[in-house]
C-alpha cells in the first residue's frame, strides 16, 4: 500500500457523505468505529477517532454538498481526511474559536451550531490541519497517534 507521512499504510477505506442527508448522518463514523474494532485498535484511540469523525461528518452534512472521507491506518496511528465540496471557510482562525458558529436557525433547531465542532476535533486529535477555499470547499487532515507512537514522540 501507499506510504503516508506516518509510515506505510496498512489499511485504507473510503467513504462519502452527502450534504443535508440527516437520515444517514453519523453512519460513516459508526463504520469507522466498526472497522477500528475489527482491527483490534486500542479502545481509547477508537473513542477519539469516533469523536473527531462524528464532528467532521456532521460539519459535512450541515454545510457541504458532499464530502469524501478517507481512513488510513499505519503503524503509528490513524489518518482521517475529510475533503468536502461546499462553501468553504472564509476565516479558519475564527472558525477554530470555541463558541463561534455560522449555523442557521434550522441547524440550531436540530441541536447543532454550538461552535464546538472544529475546536473539539483539534482538542481530541494529535494534529489537525484545516485548509479551505471559499466557494470550493474545506479539507481536514486529522491524525490520532497510537499510544506507543505518542510515547516515542514525547
């Protein structure tokens, strides 16, 4: 398999999310959790991956037209990429501020829009890189290290 920045990729799976598809919202996160459990990934790592994947998936459902998601596993950890086609984020630094939200009234009525999504992804992951082009979309590169890789990095 291809090599990532964290070593050779041992497992790779792709998913797609359709914007505004609330009926299936969260299903990709559940599939990621299931795949990680089948691969005997540490429970703490699975919990972290579930949180970041759900937050990113819901952002895609709420804001994007569609989103391609890639899950890669290497010896050092998990790499998740969320690459959406949507409105983009005009001010990434502002979007990373806890409590900042561009949620519509309808989104808030559904229980979303607290402005915690991206900050929560950043807190829960070992690294998060956000790139965005207004009018085209946003890409999230998320890494979660396995415990043995974290101790080597420290």
